[in-house]
């Protein structure tokens, strides 16, 4: 018997990778996040035809091209409404949304809050590198105020957005933080996030080695959260308000019921709908 | 460093197989990354390393014979720090890296792998695990010797090896 025993998952992580070669910079944390995603899918025994990966725009948002399942590389900041529409229409599918801190918290910030509030059963993965990587290094909502670079001399001076706190206040049902340098630990977090009903938000600290080489030290900064996940919102709020930004693990696991409107009979075909948009 | 106790041949083979498979897949990924960035010399080197690791997987499967190998979720292996010891630190990759850098990366990974197998051999109570793990440690040490030889051909490049007068753009 070889290593592929009867107990092994049906599909290996590699089965979820497409043949398209990523164009990320070598060293980018997003490679490892892609590995965590495919490992989580494999351990969940998901059939690729029952999975969709949806994204907006950014280096991190390229993930749908690199996964071999359904995918949609959408418009900047608009991945969440796309994904929510898909999930309510096809609740049988596993829908994972991939984003960056620019895509998710700047242009897509409003969608983020309302997706937490709606609590559709989605997993929202934000690869946070505290910079706009794709457009060559502008400060993002999570950038430190004193990050001094050519585009923001002396730093932006603006206090950073705190996505986990916002997610909790807005109603997300699962909140976790991972680190791309811990591919296996992050795969475990993603598996839990996908299994948990409702809107699961996972921030993954994923260094941009090109525009934020200083983030290479994150491997020394991250640490396991010293406490177990809580379902008590007050305790989670205190924990997240005093968080140093480098605690990893599941930080909140709520019990809200996922939003799923009843699915009625189709009233039109896709061709009918397309007809309405024809010029 | 914590002790490693693997006292069951199935569990040992699962670890050995995963360690080599992960290394092979990582080298193949790195080779692809270098191809995308037109660093053909290093791409070729990573392909070669992937091929070597691929042969090790075959060897482990041969040794396994009819022994059932349990499936272990990636986060439940007994790796120190959560990642396979033979995994290279991909944050160290650079699109302009030279064979010297690639071989150094690989050398560190092989050293961790040799240490991993040696620690199992030193701690296990199972004779079959001990002998197989000692054999694997020896093999990893052979690779270390061979990588060191290879490195002599590629001395450390001078500072400035990563300066690019025309850096790549990614825009959408
Ligand atoms: C409507 C619109 N506005 C602006 C842009 C330019 N743009 C592309 S990606 C990006 C930011 C990406 O940053 P982030 O989401 O953090 O992803 P990263 O590249 O760092 O992974 C911007 C502003 C765009 N493509 N579309
Ligand atoms: S620019 Fe930054 S985020 Fe984009 S691929 Fe390169 S390292 Fe990754």
C-alpha cells in the first residue's frame, strides 16, 4: 500500500491548483495562502465542482485564476456582493472569497460591514500586507501611520482600520487571524472557518516582500492567541480591542444563524436576463 | 528543542512521505516562479531538486510495501513549528536569486530534515522506526555533502545581485 490509503482525502491539495503559473513576486506570502486554501479544501473532501473562489482586484485577488474549481475574478472591492449572490442562489456550494486589505477595507469597506451583518454562509479571506501591492506600494487602511515611503513621506499619520473589531461589531459569526508563514496552521483555520455556519472572516498576515520587505520580521512577531476561542461577544470585544495585531488563531466563534432566503422557482432563464442587458 | 516520539512504523512512513512530498512540491513551485520571472538557470536547478525529492517519495513508498500509512491532516504532523522540516522558507526567494541562494536555501532544509530523522532514531522505542529513520538521516547527510560540493561551483555573489534597472510591473 502506498501513502494514498483509503483514509486519505479524495483530492490532493494539488488537484485544486490550476495550470496557470502565478505571477506573484517570489517570496510573496500569497503563495503560501494559496497552499493553505488548497490544503483546507482537500481536508474537507470538497469536490472542485462544488467550490467557487470569488475575488476582486489586487495581487491577492488573483487566487481564482490559480485554483481549479469555479471562480470569478470580479471588480475591485466588489467580491462580497458577488459571492453573497452566488451563495444564496446555490447554498449547496462552498464559496470562499479572496481579498486584500485595499480591496477589502478601502474600496470594498462598505460591502465588508454589510456582509458581516447579513451573515451569509461565506468564508472571507483577506490577505493583509498593509499595502496596495498591485499598484506599487501605496498605503492601505491597515498601514501603520508612521510607515515612511516615497508615496507617503513621513507616513500617512492616519490611524489604521481594525478589521477584526469592525467584523465583530458588524456581526461576523467567526473571526480568526492566520499568518502565511504558518501554512499548515492557516489551513486548519480555513477548514474551521469554512465549516462554521454564517460569515467567517479570516485575516491572514501575508507579507508583501517587494513593497514591505520590513514585514519579513513578522515571523518573529506572530504568536498563538493565549486564550481559547470565545462565543461571548463582550469578551471577544475586549480581546480584540486590546489585540496587538499579531495574535493568531480563532478569536471569536458566534452562534448566529446564517442568512439564507428561501429559493423560489426560477422566473427567468439566464438568456432572458442577458436579453434585458443587450444593447 | 522538544523530543520527538514516533513509535509506530505507519506514523513514521506518513511523516517521511509528507516531508519528501512537500519538498518536491515546493521545489516545483519555486521552479515555476523562476520560469515566470525568466530566471532560467535557477528554475532548472529547482526542477532538478524537485526531481530528486520525487525519487525519495518513490523510495519511501517502496519501503512501505504493504504497511498501511495513515492519513494525517497537515497541521497534525509532529513538525517543530508546524511546518515540515524540509520545507524551504519561501519568503527568502527572490526573482533575481542566484544558484548560490537556491542551494543555500536547500542546504538549510536538508540540515533540518537530517536532524529530524536523527532525533526520531534517537528517541523511538520501535526498532523498525529506528533503523529506517537512521537510514533516512544518513541519506539527508549525503545530500548535505553533495549540496556543499555543488555550492563550491557557485560562490556567494557580490552585493547588488538584486538590483534591477527595469523592475517588473503588475498592473490591472
Ligand atoms: C475601481 C478601481 N479602482 C482602482 C483600481 C486600482 N487598483 C488595483 S489593485 C488596487 C489595490 C490592491 O490592494 P490590495 O487589495 O491590498 O491587494 P494586494 O495587491 O496588496 O494584494 C487598486 C487601488 C482598480 N483596479 N479598480
Ligand atoms: S507586489 Fe507584493 S503583494 Fe504583489 S505579488 Fe509582489 S510581493 Fe506579493
